C-alpha cells in the first residue's frame, strides 16, 4: 500500500448518515460487511450517491464482456499503483475466469507473451490512455474490428472511472479489506 494507514478513516456502520445508508442501499443494523471504499466515501454521501450511478454502469452494465472489463480495470489499477483496487478486482477477475497467471501477466502489460490479440489491444489501449489520455489511431482501428461502438465507449470510460477511483484510493489511503489480496508477488 502506498500509505500504511488511512488518511480518512472508514466510518463504522453506526456512524453512517441516513443519506449514506440510502446511497448504499443498506438498512441500519444489517450487520453486512461494508467495504472500506464505501465506508470511506460515506464521509460525503452526496458525492458517493452520484458516483455510484456511474460506477454501477461501468462494473455491472457495461457492454464489455466481464473478463475483458476486468483486464482493463486490473491494468489501470496496476498502472496507478492502486493496490486496493487491484486486490478487489483480482477477486472479481477470478470470478470472470481470469487465472492467477493471467492476473500476474496483466502487470507485465500488452507485450507479455501469452495474450490473444484482443487482450493485447485492450491492455495497449489502457496503457495509451494512462500515458497520453488518448488511444492511438492504430490501436483504435484494430479495436474497432473486434468491439462495437458501445464497447469502445465503455472501454474508454472504464479506464477513466478506475483511474479516478485509483487516485481517490491512493490519496485517501484506503486499506485492503480483510481477506482481499494485494499485488501479486
């Protein structure tokens, strides 16, 4: 972790405002675990509520297939050195079929051996967006032969969303949730 402790401590459930509970779709006293990211963002319920709408689209309603979406999210998490985000999406990525070896290879980028053409292009697009805030013409043209217009838009917005989240997580020092892995060895 970039910071060994949180700059902004996650709120306990009994500290959550009614607005925060509503944004999270939680009942007071539910006892369900609350991820550190949400318990931290609960300090600003109005922001969290609006951010969750977009985050929900990127994570649950994106036109990108789940495996490809997770490759993109893991790569931007790695490039931003957001260990919290990388750890959470390691868990989610495995649920979409990514292997431990593929997750580790994501850290090596698009030029690592073993990627199919689409995976290479997705990783390259993430790298280009992170480095230049733009996908190159060559990468865009190649991606356009494999992805629909909606998928291309969802790709760009997924990278932007998780770049933003990574900046917030790193700045706030959000710590790993219990049982969630960090970066691969």
